[in-house]
């Protein structure tokens, strides 16, 4: 149910460098607490290497997922990149190999020149299928793929594409629409929810003056005027947390876990103490009234956003950002 995210392990400018032994403690705590699913990406700095070292001798205990970045999905490129990930992770197979992002014209600071084309979908499906038949991966998946992207695949592709890793939280509902959920249900695609704490914002420990990591500053939710609206939702989360004697992070996680399409809630931490708290969220009980209050606050917030927005600023066109008053 809970998956450990490891972008924060990467020792990159985005999250800063930490003591690697701390990550060892996070991983030990996670395995002890029964977490058996770990997510990384070739895009997360040294995360794959660090995980490879930390998982030595216990790789079989976990379901291991990574992602291929960029937009080259022909078989030879994907096989080469997968082999590099396997080497860094010190394993000879992956449980889940995901396409990190679809092409979005104008994204990546304007460097992505086109949207997804029909050839892209067939390359992804056939390359993932061949990697599976070679025993290098058990399953394929996509990430950040909207309904229009999922519809680009032939039905057969869903024999190999098992999941869509998507941002999903009280502060991000772009994938929370009936049509996408029904389509995924029909094709057997599960949501792996990420940024379930809205990159930490829903933990309640951030205000207008808190020092942010670059990964947070470049997230739409931490930018005005969005931050002001988002903090109103955080206040509701804090209120419910007080009522049930839990932390805001636990309430936010519980809410995601309860949502129909969520198969696993990914949450990241660099603090071993937060692991037990996050796992305990699975057993929290929210009354119908509490769930509804969270949902109402969340929907009110979301109604001021456009579903076309992406959570990371650089994935958006400047026109879309201007519409919601975010200045770069
Ligand atoms: N597919 C994609 O495009 C994509 C994009 C982003 C992320 N992801 C995946 O999702 C993972 C997590 O997403 P995310 O990094 O965006 O953010 P997140 O899980 O929503 O939030 C992480 C932040 O929450 C804090 N936190 C965690 N548990 C807490 C607790 N119990 N109490 C208080 N604070 C807590 C952490 O701070 P501390 O370190 O201080 O605990 C960390 O800064 C990533 O590592 C990655 O695996 C995927």
C-alpha cells in the first residue's frame, strides 16, 4: 500500500546532499515496517546507485521500480538504458519499468518540440514487451500519462502496461476524473500516486516564510497565488488531524489511500522517524464527515486550477501559468 519514494536520495541540487547512512536508516525502517515497494528513476541523481548499495543482499525482499527519462523509446535505446539502471541498482531484473513522462509540446523549458505521436505509443509497447519477454522486467508502466495519452495505446499494450504513476493528493486532482478512472479500470491500469504529501506541503510544516528545497520552489503549489489557497486546505487537514490525534501528513496519506484508483501511495522521506508515522496512516480511521470536509476543501482549491496544468513549473507553458497568475 505504501511505496518508498527515493528522489530525495539522489544527492542532487533539487534536494541537497544528505548523509547516505541516513538513507540506510530510512530503508531499514521501511523494510522493518513492512514496506516492500521502492520507486526510483534514472533521473534522480545518484538514487539508483545509492539504492543498489543499500539493497545489497536483500533485493529479493522488495518490488523495485525505476523509470526511463527522455523521449527515446526504440528497443535498442531502452534496452541499453535499462541495462545501465540494472547495473546501478545491482540487480539483473526490474519488477516495474516506467516511462517517466510523455512528450508535452513546450515542456522542459520549451525544449520538448512535439506532443506524443502514434509511433511513440507503438515503440513504447513493443520495447516494453520485448524487455519483458527477455526476463529483464516483470511489468511495464507509464507515468504522468493523461487520458489522451493512455488512449493512444492499442488494447494489447495494456497486457504490459500495468500502472500510471501520477501526482495525486488533496492538493492535486488532475487525475481524479471519472473518465480517466473508468478507462484505467477497464484496461487494468492502476494508479501509483506520487507527491501524496504535495512535496511536503500537506505535512503542515511549511508556511510562506519557510526555506524551500529547489524541488519545492519549482512546484506550482509553493508559488503565489496558489500557495495562499493551498494553505487553506492545509488548515482543514490540521483540524482533522487534531480531532483524531494524528499528524497532518498521516491524514493526507490516509485520504489518498482511501481513493478508488490508488493502488499504492508513494511517499518519500529522509527522516527514519517519519517512516513509522507514514505506515501507521494505513490504519487510521476517518469518519465520513471528516473525509467529506477534506474533500470539500480540496475540491474548492482545485476549482481555481486548470486541469491542463502540470505540477512542476517547467512542464507548463508560460501561457498556462499566466492564466492562474503565477509569475516566473
Ligand atoms: N513520476 C514522477 O514524475 C514523480 C515526480 C515526483 C515524485 N515522484 C516519486 O514520488 C516520491 C515522493 O514524491 P515527492 O518527493 O514529490 O513528495 P511527497 O512524498 O509528497 O513529500 C515528500 C516530503 O514530505 C516530507 N515527509 C514525508 N513523510 C512525512 C511525515 N510523516 N511528516 C512530515 N513530513 C513528511 C519529507 O520531508 P522529510 O524528508 O523531512 O521527511 C519530504 O520532504 C519521489 O521520491 C519519487 O519516487 C515521482
